């Protein structure tokens, strides 16, 4: 149910709950509704919550923080992950003329301070750099992150959507280890298995986080040939294991030795509970490769 994200990283849950669509819940996004989702996650052993400053037009962190303020004891039962660096064109950021990235020391510090205020906490368990920037200055980033960690405002740092070379470059400048790389990962996006991303995680002993593990819903209702092949195999395996399609996808990701942490994106309480059941599934070796072969359309070489 839990895993060390890295040798010197935090202990987190094997599944994380992503709040990207928190404000799109048809049942509302007031503090009580958000608390119901938080409590459902905690009851299922999901204690890691994945944020980003930009989510919900820069409003999700604040909404989540309002829920935590209504039940302060919950903060000590969870790990808060958030991201920064993407600058969106949004009414909440009128100074942004176009979408870009900012990893200046000034912005990193200001972003963390704002996230702490929004979430109503005095520390972040993990801060991720959201996407790599061609103008990222590793020395400036290292100095900013060092100060934030020394001040106790950030406990651990990681990255998201970084290539293998970008991870190695940044890690060579940092005084603390990177604890994760959060990447898009699912049976319809096998590149991280092949381009060295997961190999690097194994080498660095850090658990990757997988965003969009259901391929944005394409595994459920996508119309492409690959979607149809993978879905057919997942449904067949679901009958074998007595599990739903999404549970089989999570079990497939959890089977990998890099200790992938899938990030859930549902607003439905019953789907959170259902996803947690994947933790009790142990997918057989040949079944894992059946999903892989369906995704590629061919047997392995």
C-alpha cells in the first residue's frame, strides 16, 4: 500500500489522487464535496495528492486548501505534491501575454509561497518542476530549491515530463536528490518503457509517477485500432481476475519493477474505491505481455 518514492524521498501511497479536474465535478466543488473525496482516498489508503499551481485556472489549490481548513487534522495524514513552472494565459495571471515557462529563482520562491498559502500548510512534501524549459538555468534553480528545502518549505523535489538527459543534467547541479519524474504513461504510451525513462528511475531508485494512466479515457471509449485491441485484452483479463478495466490498467502499471505510482483523475467516489482494489491484484507475467502486445499490435521480438 505504501512505497518509498526514493532512497532519500518520502513514503507515499502506491496510488496518488490527482486533482486536475477537481473543479469540474458535476456534484460540486465546495469544501464538503472535496472533503468527501479526500476522506474516500484516505479510507482506501490513498494518501498522496497531486496538485499543480495552474490546475483549474490557478484555483484548485485554494479550493483544496479550504477543505483542509475545514478539517485541519487531515493534513497530517497525507502527502501534498504540487508543481510549478508553467505560465498560462489566464485572468488569474494578467501579466502572462502568452504561455511560457518560468524557472527563475524569484518565480520558484513566489510560486511555493503561494501554494503554501493556498493549501493552508507550512510545507510541501514534494515540489515538481512541471515541464522542462529551454531556458532553465540549473544553477539558479539549484540555489532556489536549496533555500526552500533549508527553510523547511519544501521537503523533497522532483520533475515532471523531463527527458532522461534533462533529469541527469538537473540532478548534477542539485544538492538534494530528485525523488520522481512524473510522466504520461499507459498502455497507449509505451515510450517511457523504451526511451530510458523507466530505466533511469530504476538506476536512481526513484519511483516514477504516471499521469493520465487511462489515456484520458481513450482506453475506455477510444475508437482507434490500438484502443480497441488493448480494451479487448483488458476486458478479457478483467473476467479472469474479477476486475474492472481501470483496475486492470492500474495493476498493469503497478506490476513494473520501477514501482510506478499511477495518478487517478476521477471525481467519482466509487471509482476511487474501485481503483484501490487494483492494489490487491497481482497480474501474471504473460498477461502483462498480452497487454503490451495488444498495444503494439505485434508480439515482442
